[in-house]
C-alpha cells in the first residue's frame, strides 16, 4: 500500500493506493499531522511520498521517512517523464506531480493538465514524454483578494460554494456582481483561450482538468476535457512507484 500526501496552499489531500487504485482518500483543512495519523494509521501502508508547497510540520516528513520507501518529492527523484524545464530547481512539486500524471496516463499523446486552485497552473507533456513547462496565473480567491487589497473601496466577496461559473452574470448590476463577473467570466475566458491556443499548436490534445475549483468551471470549459479531482495524487503515486522499482 502507498500513502500519498499532497500539502497545498489551502488544504491537504491524502490517499491510500493499492497499485493504481485509490482505496481511501480524505481532504484536511487543519491539524494535518493529527488528521493523517488518525485517519491513515502507519500500519495500513508500507510506502509513502510527500509533496509540499508550504512550510509543513516536520512530523509529517518524519512519518513518511519511517516507511520502507519514504520519499519527499524533489526534482532529484526518478520521474516518469523527460524533464525539459529550463530551471528544474524552481519547479513546484505540484507541477511535477501533474506532469507525472500526464506522462503515466496519456502515453504517446500530447496532453495538458489544467490545475485550478490557489493558482491556475497549465502543464504540458508532449507525445514523446517530454515536459516543457506551462504557465501560472492567480486563482479565483487570489483575484478576489487582490481587488480588495489593492483598492480602497472594492469589497472582498466570495462566490457561493454550490455555484457554477455559468451562474455568474455577464453584466454585473452592482459592484459585487461586477467583481464576480470580472473574476469568474474572466477566468473562464482565460482557460478556454489557453486551451484553444494549445489545440492550435498540438492537434488531438488531451486535456485534463483538476484542482479545488475545477468543478466550478467544468461545465464551461472547451470540450473535450477529462475532469479528475485526484489527478495530482495519481502523479505522486506514479513517482513513488517509479522510485520503488
């Protein structure tokens, strides 16, 4: 059994894998170490990998390193793709994991991962299994916060959790609606525009949508796409298995 831990900017995703199948998964928003120990006891897995983009509790790393194979993700590990990134030492572990998932699940295809979370990250692996990079832009909450922080009078608003991107009016009738339209419709146009540009350069492109806000935009993203909430975790599992071999 493999324990996969993905520490992001706003939450911790954890999954237990048997081979390439998720047996159990959870998302935590606080007390990460205690939650992992409580929900995934060390006796339930033999190998583990940690991916972190934050300054995490060192006890989590110690927990991972006690395993038969316990890895903390860096670019020095064996990766299931050819890393062509110009500055690999600056590459975020979440982007490494998404590239690994593309390489493992889209072999022989041009493939694009769109990770919509704290940031919007586009990562591209070509049909020859080469990873060249992509792009990073502010995510939805970051955009709302920026409008509030860098102006004197614009309020900080939040989109209701159960809304979808097509619920936001194009023409905002008040300030709150105008902010929501600018952020939500702007992101939707940005995502679709980027997909179109990739498709024009790489025909028959396979597109995977993931991340905490992926479901918000899923219905309005240019088709065909494949939505997978666990895509980053699949990539981490692939990296762990590659290094175990």
